[in-house]
């Protein structure tokens, strides 16, 4: 049969919504609600217990775990999973039935009016347990169609309060705001359609935001009318009755499809329906169709395969969900141009175009069996391409042109990736070689924080390398020094951390020739020619206004550069604070150890240098995510706390954010040199404090799985030590993988081997330095060789010419061209969730000397500050205010042995800490807050939170620093009532019960509602900053 209705199915944990067909019957009393009498018995007959007594879809433990995260034993439990009950997508039935019933044939309509028939093949471990022709199936389907209420009464149509429209118009390369479109239907749109859209759809919490599909403005000015017409033109169809502008708001009884905002056109006889239909007919279908060579194949062959395998189900990847891959489902069975274009770009982001091996793409690797059986990675949805994995077995011509339903989804995707690679890689360099540093093993151990130590005898070298058709890497010889044209000699040069540009044509690195001169950043062509110190970076530093910056008696070091995709150059420097008028200008000393200079990150862009980070301890090892966000390693040292952790930030300075390894429950106190692989997993080095030579365990982080806690020490859990056992259930999904368990990164145990300096290879493998002889991580001299490591299987491959037993080969980086996916900037928009903008100048109000932070639910955010595990959150509902403090740098202290009231000793040694109170900030009645505070300072929040051993919430200073950028206006957090529905998948449920995690389909319309949105910000910028505090802190 052909079905064109909507629904979704979650593939949570890769397990089943229904158990096997062999599950036993269970007696249910014939009384109670309609659900108890009619629906419950059908569900329980197949889904509660097996003949052996094992549980199916019933809560399995006190943590709230259940197969498929579904408990069908009561209406209250099944009602938690609204994503299973909503009429969503192309499947013609809600998700509760789609996986459990027999396969069906779907007719999909494309943006150009053509059609495709496919048979669904949604994986389900329990097989078909309800035949679509059975009475039981029809009973459940009818109940779902009536609204899935406990007593089968049809629910009232939801009333959604709309916020005021947004005056701003969107931006698009094809949109011209200066003149009316020449199309004759424009007048009809302005007269009949625009007023209707503004009245019904343009609310600030609906389509009146850039983040929404179909963004709309207030439609009053001529520019706004033109924008609304441009935006609406993407939502019409060649067959006008399929236009999403009609089917989304239409009553489902008359052919309407799922719409988070509900339906407001009563029937096809409604005057508004007729008016919009008249315009859609006159417009004649969409016009803004992408011209990319791979778009049509994607739209008509890859998209249907996503439908076939269930990828666009509401509980899987269709927005709003808690992951980074959000393709939109068709409107009923119609894939409009806006949806197809959005999905094309979304799926492209999951493709490793640089690799000749399609299995290196996250899109495929997440859907293949995990190593050692295969090259896949963990996926909550399971291995959807489990029958694939061998590209050579695919008939690429048939995959592109043969009868679609006869093709393997894996091979269709492989053929499309090959088509995209042919187009997008034609002007980019393949793998050219490997640049690395060669030096004699060190006599003294090296740590991240002692970068000032002069280490001569280092040579920057290049060796040729290539990939074969299968993606295997081999070195091709020609190993040569690159220092000759730089005015440096290997005998005296201290060289560190080279990086290649995004296009593979340049190399940058840090170097110096004596202990009395600072590191400088050098840039050269990839062949070694044109080498010179970068003149702007290495010039005497100035503040943001161009005035000379004081040196404060310190050397100005510049080192560890990293290229952004747009050519900007991020680097580490000891130049200190450079914003004009900063309280502490110029170089500062590290609070973790005042004997050392502090180091922060800066960016050279458009000929000028801008400071990116401001924390009081070391921030180093810049690298870039594929999407253009900046990664770094941050030293977090406070009294009673030590951690080296991965963080990220947008290149404009916005959204400084924890990434991984933030707390001791991570299992190691150090996570350094984090990079992103081509499959978009992260790789880094995990180690205990005291590990020598930047070495440790090679770890891969699948962050889409969520946070992980490995530590078995209850002391590592600040709020809830019970989280230690929470991670030991068979349901727990680990995001952290130790690629080589023998090289554990431990300092108090015997180990076998150690790794340092990981970076990505274009075949998806890890390029890394490995020392096989290490048994004691605290005391060893080195002997690092460069190897390639398969992140799925752990297989380690030595590379010829990179294993000199008399030297260390370290900091290896592959030189190859990468697809430019842009640089991530803070998103401007309305008052939507996670909205932010960074202003670079004042306008009608002061901007650049401050930040403004709107937190939708501050007690909810505070519950994340001290422990981030899945075991639940202690939300202080009585919180009425919080304190904002700023960390201050050492004043005259230059050693931890100096007499100072701000130097104390803890289990990690001595540390300096001094803070100034910025202000006490009151909360709104609902716990939200909007406030402004001085920017460019390390921020520490003090909140009333209940930690372990306490009987009630008490005031505690945060154990790490945050920053908010000068001119940053940011909205954060979700209301606690919806946290589980959006954030719970990664961060865990507030209750500690996994069954409380579920998608709430209409979450975006009210997730950011708070009293603070329209409140006047509390101004903490004018304080005297004279209340100084040292440890111990509360």
C-alpha cells in the first residue's frame, strides 16, 4: 500500500520498542481506564516479559533503564514517550507501531514533482509483532489517531501563546532586500498571504527566528515583505496541494501533516486555505533549487534511504533532538526543496570528503559494526548499514541509476559520496606528506605547563606520504629538514608543534634559538620555501587601540599556531591582556604557579590581533573542529582542584564552553591535545598528573553519546558518589574509548607504551607519536616513533622513516587539503534557545566593555557546575541569588614559595588564588536571570548548592573559571521542566531515571520562556571591585 501520513520511531540504544514475538501473555483486569482495558493488554501481551522471565519493555532497575527506553506497563509510563505517539514523518502511523508492524510501501514526492516508491526497512530486534491487518493493530492505531489519551477522549487543540514577531530579516546569498521580486505572484502574496503568515506564524517563539525552519519577519516594511516572500517560496510545491505552507497548518482530518505549532486551518474550504493555494498555484513551485552536482542524487536517492532505515524518526535524528545531526522528515510524503536542501547540507556535514574510504565518514561509520569486527563506532540507533562495509562490493552505477528499492542503502550512500568527492576535492591537494619535529630524547621530563624551558636540538622535518585507493597510508621517502630557509639550525633550535593550513599549502610552527629569546611563530610554504617569522604576530604587541603594550619585564612568547579554514591564524602567547583599558594589561603570571608566565589564545585576522581567552591559568594547544570551532586544552587549577580539560570556543570569542574531561570522575586528571578526526569523534591524550613528556593514553571520545564517568574513587564525585555505580549498569553507554588499554596513562601502575601529539589523517586514522618502551609514565626519556592508529580496531601501523631509535619523532601532522566548511561564529538571532551575538563596537548602548548573560533557569544551570553525570541533578528551588566573582592574577608573587596570604597548599601542591567580588545578582521569581558584568576577566560563580555530606544547600564557589567575551550577549540553559526532553540524552535526566528522557515535539516554542527575557538586566559593571577574598573559599 502507499501511505503518505506522518510518524516517528526512536532507535534509542539500538534496542527494540517491542520484544520478540515469543513474549508471554499476561492477565490484565478488565476494569479501569480505556488504556487499561483496551490498549494495555495488547502492549503487555508481547512486550512485558518473556517465557524465561527476562524483562522486555518494562523498567529493569532502580535507575529507570528499560529496553528501548520504553516501559509499557502503564499509561503514565508510556505517556513519557510523546515522540512515540505523535503523527510525524512519512510512515503513516505513529512510531509506537512503525517498528513493530510489517513493512510498508511509501510513496515519496520530490521537490520537482517526481515520485519514488520505497519499502520501509526499519530495524527492530523483535521483528514484526503486530500485523498491520490485525484487529489489535487497528485498535492501537485508532487510539493513537484520537490523541493517545488515557480514556480515549480526543484532546483539546493546544493553544500556543505566540511571542511578538521579530523585525529583523534573514540573510541569504540569493535574497535581494532592495527591490521587489519581478514575479507577478508577488502582489498576490503581499495582499493575501503575508498578512496571514504574520498573524499566525511569525511569533518570536515560532517562525520569527533565524534558527527556525521557514524564518519570518513582521512583514511590515517593504524589506520584510520581500523576505517573507523569499522564505515562503521554498515551501510551495509543483503540485500546489502538497505545499508545506498549506499542509503543515491544515487540520489532519483534511490532509494536514504534523506541525509542532499545531493546526489552525480548519479545512480545505477555509478562505485562508484557498488564498494560500491560489498564490502557491500562481507561484508555480520552488525556484531556489541548489545547483550542486550531487544535490539531485541526494534528494531522490539518499533521502529516501534515510526514510527507509528510519533515520528521520522523531526520536532519532529529526529535530528537536539532543544531537548534532538533524535531518528533517518529509511533510507527509513530500520532500520540499527547503527540506531537501537542509538535509543535503546536514548530511554533507557528516561526510569525510577528504578520505578515499567512504567508511571514514561519520554518516557511515556510525552505522557499521564496531571494531574489531568492523570499522564502525557506537550508535544509539544500532548498525543500520550492518550488511555493508565493503565499498568494493558496491555496483556504483546501479546504486546511482538502478531501481532504488533494489539497492543497498549503504551502496547508494557510497555512490553519492564518491560523486561529491569527485566535485569537491578536484582542486584540493591529496595527502602530500607528514611534517614533524625530530629531537633527541629529553633528559628532564616535559609537561604542558613548563613550555618556557628551552629545549635545543630540534629539527622540523617533512617526509612524503600518500594514500592508496583503499585509504592505506605509506610514506614515500624524501625525509628532509625544513629549517634551512628559516634562519634556524637544528643544533640550537627549539621547535614545537607545527600545523598545516586548511588547504595544505602552508605550515606554521613555533621556534627559538636560545633561552634568552622568545618563541616566535614562523610560516612557510608546505615545501619549505618562503619561511619567515610572521611579522604581525612577532611585532612588539599593542593593545586593541594600537597603543604599546607593557612587557611587565617578561619575554613575549608566541607559539603553537593553528590555521582556521578562512586563513586566520590562532596562536598561544604570553602577551597577556590586550583589550584597551584592561585592569591588568600585558603579560601576567600563572595563578597555578607564579614562577611561570601565563599563556592565552589569540587570533591574527585581517591584519590585526585579537585576544580570544582570558583565564588565569594556561590555555594551550589550539586546534579546529571540522565545523570551524576552536578547540584548546585549559588548565583548571583552584584550591582543592586540578584538571587539564578540553574546551571549545567560537572564533569570534563567543560561547566558551566545556567539552570533555572537566571533572575528576572523567577518570584521569589530564586530557590534553584534543583534536577532531574526520569521523568527527575527538581524540586526545588522557593521563594522571605527573605524567612525563606530554604522554599518556590514546583516547577517542564519541561525544554524541554524552558525558562519561570512569573513576572508581567516590572522592571524585562532588555531589553524588552514587554516580560511580550508575555507570556500571549494562544499559550505560560509554563515550570514552581507550584505543590501546595497555597504555593506560597511569603513573602509579606499570603500563606498556605511551602516546603523545595525536592529529587526524585523511583516511580517518590517527597520526600519533608512540613510545613502545614505556613502563613507568613518570620516568622515561622518550623514544617516540610516528605511527598510524585505526580508532576502531586499535591496530597500530609503523610508518617507514619515522622510527629513528636515537631520537624522538613528535608532533606529527599530515599535510593535505581539506574542504572549507567555514568558521563557526556566534549565531545572531532573536530570543531563541542558545542565542548569542558578539558585538565588536558600542551602538545605542555600551557593549564592548561588558557581557550580558540571560540564563533561562539559573538553579538548573547551577546543578551542572560541580558534577556532570547521569545520576540526577540537585536543583535548589529556593535559590534567590548568586554571587559573581572574578579571579585576579598574581600581583608581586613570582614563586609559590613567596610569602603571600593568597598562596595555599592542597593535595596537588601549592597554588595561588585571589578573587574580587563583582556583585550579588538577584534571580527573577522563576529562577531566571539577566545581568551584565565586566568582560575579559575569569569568572567564578558562587551558588547555594548541596554537595555530598551536606544536609542542605550552602554557598560554594565554583571550582573552575569561565569567561564571557567582551560584547557577548548570550542566552543559556533550558527550563528544568524540559531539560530531560532536550538535554537529557547527553547530560542525563534531572531525576536520575532514564525513562524520563524523551523528545518533546513542541519544545522550541516554549523552552526559553522566562521572566528574564523582557527584564531590565541587572548591571554589575559599575561596582568598586574592592571586596577581595583569598582561600579558603566556601
